[in-house]
C-alpha cells in the first residue's frame, strides 16, 4: 500500500532488496537507498554536538548522504513539509487496519459466492432432472 501511494501521488517507485529500502524518483535512472532515515540520527547527533566541525569531519559521508536524501525528498514534496515518523507510523497502522478489513470482507464475499454457486448447481441439477422427467412423460404420451 505504501509503495502504491508513493507511486500514485509522487511517481516514486519503492522496492525492498536485501532488507534495504530503495526509491526511484522520476527523471532518475538509479535508485536512492533509504539514506534519509538511515542517517537522520547521525544528523541529530551532529546538531547536538559541541564540536560541530570535528563531528562533521568524522561523519562527512553519512551527513552528505543525509543532505542529498533530504534535498531530494524536499524537491519531490513540492515545498510541503515532510511528514513526521509518528504521522507515517499512524498512517501505516491505519492502512494495515484497512487492508485487514478488506481482506476479511473479501473472504466473506468469496465464501458467499461459493455458497451461491453450490445452491445454483443444486437447483440446476434438480430442475434438470425434473425437466428430463417432463420430457420423458411427453414422449410417452405422444406414443
């Protein structure tokens, strides 16, 4: 469901490979891995650090990936604020509940359809035999 929303709203293709999340943005040829979320904690630690220059030098690659991922996400969000993790988790929970309800509803409808098919087959069988018996009686009367 999450992948469908990303595709429908933002035209972003989402995939999971070897337990890593990747995103393919429109106009790009290579997937971007989940660097934004993966390095968000490092960025938070950087902001809290007392010696920012030293911390930045020690974590330059991670912070660079975070900045690139954040910039890309902001570009794709058309200037809208990025959703918080709490909001994303809440939406995920809501979507899972909706999926489960739809699965249960589908299962109930499928069972009902099977029951109707059985009833229909039984009626056809009964009417088919009755129809054959009526034809047999008419044949006998015509002789």
